[in-house]
C-alpha cells in the first residue's frame, strides 16, 4: 500500500464537503498522516484565532526583522525613517478620526506607537538592533505598550463577537436560514450589529420570524435582537443588531428646545444608537398611541416644549380631563378647552380658520400656507381623543374636516389616545390621515396595527415588546424601518419653567385667520343648530389668563415686600418667571413709577411716602 502525502488544502476541501453533507469531519491518526503537517496547521490556526492578542508580539518581531535587514543593506536610510515617523505620528494625531480612531485617547495611543516604533527602527537601522539599550527598549517598551491594547474594551468586544459570529454557518442551519452568511460586523457601545446576506428565496420577514432563535443561538438576552431591512439595498439583505446593554434602561432628561421654527424637525428622544429622533410636524397630522402609563403624555410634553420655542406656530389644546395634562402649558397655549362644549367650539373655530386661509390662498394663487411669525401655523393637540368621541360627538365632524383638508393651510392635529380603534376614532377618516404615528407600549399585537397601520406587527413593528414608559416606535415618511427609541423625560418643574420662559414670545393669530374667525362667529346659518350654545365663541384664552395671573402674583409680592424690598430670587420663586422676563417686567414698571429698586437686587412697590407721585394704576 503506497504512502500518500495529504496537503492542507486537500484536508480543508474534504472537511468542507463533509460539513455540507451534514457529517462532522474526524481526524484519524495513522501511518499515512504526516504529523508535522498537522502540527503546523494547528499552530497557524491557533495564531489566526488569537491574532488580536498576539498583535503586539507581531509588531515587535516585524520591527526586529526590518531593523536587521535595513542595518545590513541600507544603514543610511535612518534619516528618512525618522522623518517619515514624525510625519506619520502627526498625521495619526490630527487625522486619525478619518480611519476609525474616533476617540482622542485612541489617536494618542496610535500616535505613541508610531513614534516609538519609528524611532526605535531609525536608531536600530543606524547602529544595529543588537546595540544596547535597543534590545531592552524593544522588550520592555513592547510589553508596556501592549497593556493598553490587551485591556481595550472595544478590541476585546470585537474579538468576542468575531469568534461568536464565526459559527454562523452552523447556526444558520439550525434555525432554518441555511445558506445565509455574514458580510460585515461592527461593535459599538451597546452591543454589535452585522449585515446578513440571505440565501436566494429568503426574505427579511423570514429572518424576523426567527428572531427568538437568533437570540438563543447567539446567547443574547431576551428581546435584545433587532432585525430590519437595509434601506435602498437588495431585498436579500438584513441588518441584525444585538443589544447587550439597554441604552434606554434609564430615563433621558430633556435638554431644552431643539427648534426655533415649525419647519425644523423636532427632537423627540434618542434611538438605541444614541442619535436623536427627528421628525417634522409641518403640515402633518400626528397620532400618539399606547396603553395608560406608557408615556403618551410625556411625548406630548416634549412636543409642547419644542413648539413653545417656535415663533411661527400657534397651539390650541383640548384636554377633557379638565386640564390635568395640558393646563401646565396654559401660558403657551393660545386656547385650551377642558369641557365638551369648549372642545366643540374650539374645533369649529379651527375649521373657520382653515376655510379663511383656504379662501385667501385660492384668491392669491397659493398652494400651501408658509408659516411665519406674522402668519403662524395652527396645531391642535387633543389628549384622549376617545373621550372627545364619547362626550362631544358633534365635534368629530370638525376634526374629520381638519384631518382631510388641513395640510395645505397648515392647520393640523396631534391626537393622543390609548387604542385608536374605528369606534374610538368616531368612524371618521381621522386615523387614515395621520402621517406621523408614535406607538408606545401596547398590550396586544393587534393594537400595534391599530396605531401604526395594518400588517406593521408582522413586518417587525413589535410595540407589544416595549418594556418601559417612554419607549416608542416611530412611523413617518422618513422613518419606515422599525427602530426603538425613548422619549425625553420632562419633570413637572421643567414643564413649569419652560412654559413661563416662552410665554411672552408666543405669536398671535394672523389677521386673515382672525377675520375668518370673527366672520364665522357672526354667521346666521351656523351648522349644528341643535346646540345653540356652540354659537358663542367661548373657549378659554389660556395664554392671556396665565400671563395676567403671573403679573398679579408679581405685583402682590412687590406690594407685600418689606421696607428693604424683596430679592430677585424670592420674586422668581413666587412667580415662576425666568430671570430675564422678571427684569424686563421690573424695568417696565420702574419706568412708569410703579416699583423702585431699594438696593442691588432688591425691589418693592412704590409707596406714597417714597415719591410725591400718585399711586400707579394697577390696571396698567
């Protein structure tokens, strides 16, 4: 029987054929096997597996070999090596971010390694790598320099992920995705993601159906896998993200308004990769849905906090819980309705504004209403829309008209409700007109389809798996991929201070809309004549009422102040005004002789014995 040498390539080909046939290859030791070849193969496989950990050793050996060769053949090149090392060190330090070194500490470490290696190589080329102290510098410096590399968290995570994903061919066979392969993988702060190339005939929906199997096979936590299609790519590609540490585990504080005009996209929260959730509400209706306690009111607060800083939008509010949710924003709301009758009147007036704007646009040849501070957009926030359907059914006709015709004249709706079923939405076209849809946590899978649209749960929009208040899924024209996000948290104090700070900068209704509103209130043949009280434009002008209440509180604090006056901090605490607003009000009243500054930072109302002037008119 003849002896035959088996090559490494032949062994690998045979092993691949056996694996494709479903048989694990076995290594049989015998006379025909060349033991040294097997040992070499095992050695190189071990080096390849631990190539990341052995990278410092490889760099040191490469520098030693290069130094020996250059010292023997080109010892005069040391000057060029030194110059090249200095230039490369500066380039890495200044432009390393463009090659993946995004953190400053990483660029500093890379620049240090280039400088150390280049300097040692230049010296070894000139005098020889064996000349003391170069060997000691190579060994000690290499060990010291390797410690940060071995301890780097992202490097260790990347190695762990690469070794885990190396078993994907076996995983794919076990979970029913045979033939799929991994194209690339990226490790980030919260976990890792990889691009999956599917086999012919497999779809992203097939992968989503296997999401539980993928979590189990990769050792991920339950609910930690995200699968979505690749935008503008082939249908046989999918992005798989494994979230190892939930970035939304804790509430995210609101940092302040993100817009100054309604034309800018609002920042509602953060995606799981830390990027802001931006969505535009200009000429768009919005629907917020979710169970009680899921975070709908918090989402509305974030919207109001942003809109309060925009000078080209007026906000009207309907809160049939007697103002429990929207009353804190009263100073920034132009009108607020807290009863069914007020809600009916408010929506009727909104339709009048819509008709007036549409008529003016038609007569001037315009297609859309462009919001400006002098001609602001009108956004109507309706909290718990289902209550409006039950308690003011006549108002649904007006809401339906706004939903169908309000986009061009910039009269839009933002509706919050728990379960937007057809009955809860009043059997109207309101739900079908919602361009922007936010789904907070729901209890049943079908509720996700009610909020986001039919078939969305099957496509991966799993709102029933959201596990904390404020987490949501966003569906909008620019957001057509299921991604989890968490809304910012606005505390009661934040809402209060934000509303006071922006109250005096809110715009007024434009003359065209005001004239249309006035004409509609005097129209003799108003619809819904069976509700005669609805003919009167009742509705509360919340902004003016809140401002007057704040000024009254300030005047009371100043009149009750002691002889030495009240401090500015005391006045801010009493009134809730911001410091700039308080100083503007004090300066105005001082110019009219109403108040006087006793000393630095202390104020009180003017008294008869302070000045011969008459007592100022409190109605001024």
